[in-house]
C-alpha cells in the first residue's frame, strides 16, 4: 500500500485564497466602464447634410461641379446628383462606396437599397444617394465613360474623422 503525504488544510487554504482573488478581479472588472467606439445610434433617423453635385454642365463640359468633397465619418449625407448635360455620365467612386454605408439611392419612383459602386445619370437625370461614410481616407471620383476621366471628369472625396 502506497501512502501519500498530503496536506488538505494547505490545499483548502490555496483554493480559498484563489477564489477570493478571482472574486476581487471580477468585481473590479465590473466597475470599469467601457465606452464603445460608436454610440448605438440609428443612422437612418439622423438628419442628413445635403450636398449637390452636377455631372457636367449645360454646355457638356467634362467636369464634376464641385470636383472635391469632404465628408466626416459617421455622419449621414444626402448627395443630390444632377446631370444638366446633353450626354450621360457616371459618378464612379468604388473605393469610397466600399467605405460607406448606403441607406438608399432614389431616382424618380425608384429606390435602391444596398451597396453601390457607381451611378449612371442620363441627360437631365437626377438621383439622391443617402449614405454614411465609415472609414477615413482619400478616394478617387471619375466618370467611367471612356475618355471622360482623361478629359478631366474626375475628382476627390476625403473622409475625415468625426469632429
């Protein structure tokens, strides 16, 4: 028969001290208030800042008016796109669109929900894009019709930190 020399009092004392330390740690962690990066907000109910952009002009100049945009991350925007020119144009900003949450795109009696990469506006067309930029950065804007970007129909979109 094998005898073990085991001190149950010492074992009980170590378990009791360990459980006490664990309890203190749990109570301390519960007292720490953790702030989320973004407060829980229903972005679809926040008022959107309106920004209007013309894709070309009545004389057909190959430019965006304006061609530089600055948006704050986490704020909703309503981009009103107009094409007063005699030809169709695209508002193409794939990387920007990938870094934004799109609530909707509206044109006439059509409403599109979900991710988009570019919008085509026919002569005299209008569309509204409601979105929230998510990630900061600088993104390119262009008209993807062959030759239009090279002719100057391009721009820049900057997303900054929410102030």
